[in-house]
């Protein structure tokens, strides 16, 4: 309806609401059924929004190490409980209120995204890592906790010892001037994460640290 009166204005409002509902429906369908956290579509939109604002922020890619051997031994359901616990730790330690404007998303599996202010990213990551190391121990049997490892099979079917599950966080910071878009920034975080996973234990690594080494 194209009319220069109240009916036309009402029609425009309904059209806007309909388009907005389509977006919200897409985000709802995209959310993780396990954790309820926003999925890849929402994550990409959030990164794109932050980059366009030209304000410094940190993208933190959270991943679990040695999770597959754990899930193979303890089962899929118990592995899902670990994933949900990670989601709880992230949401408890990241300020997702409108005032702070932080964001937590679930890429899938044991991969998560945290977006926070660059000035507090290190403090947030430190707290998350410490909480995970403390709370993850309850998912193991007393025997495995005492040993400090679990016995399982590798991809070739050979039995070997695997470390307990640890957490790695790769931190990439930008103010809209370094990366061309969300995919470019996420790719850099994934590359940094692969390096961080070679380090022992739970840890977080900032992009600046790796740049100094190179």
C-alpha cells in the first residue's frame, strides 16, 4: 500500500516489523540447540557491526583441547554436559548487558566466540580459563583425576594416554582498520588458536604476543 496517510504509514510499519521478524526468526533457528547461545549467523553479524563502529574490540575464539578422547571414553551425553558447562562459564564471566555490550556465541561442538572490549579482554580470558580448570575436574572419575590423564585410542586405533581436557583462547583485536570483514577476522583468530593449542595446559594467547615472536 502506497498512500500518503495514516493507512500508508501503518502499512510501512507492518512491512518493517515483518522484515525484522524474519531476521529474528533466522537468528532463533541459528541458535545452538544444546546451549541456547547465538550461532554462526549472529556471530558474523556481531563482528560486522563491531568492525563498522570503528571502536576497538577483541574477538576471543574459545576451544577445548583433547575433548574427543574424553567424549569417546565418557560418552556423548557426558561430553554434552561439558559443553554446557563451558557455556555457563562464558556467560557468567562475560558482561552481556546492554551497558557493557559483550557477546557470547556458540560456533558448534566445543568452539565458542566471546566478543568484549579490548581493554578487559585479557582479564576476562584469565577468569574463564581459571574457572574451566577448576570446574572441569568434576566431570572425571576420581581415578582419572588422580592419574591426570585418561587412556583411550587415537585415530589409528592405538591405545595411548591423553591429557585431561584443557581450554585454549585465541584473542584478536581490531578497531575496524586491520580486517576486511568478519570472515577475515575469524580466520585470523582460528590461525592463532592453532598455535595456542600447541602450548601445554589451559591458556589464552593474544595476537600481539605472536606478532612479537615473529
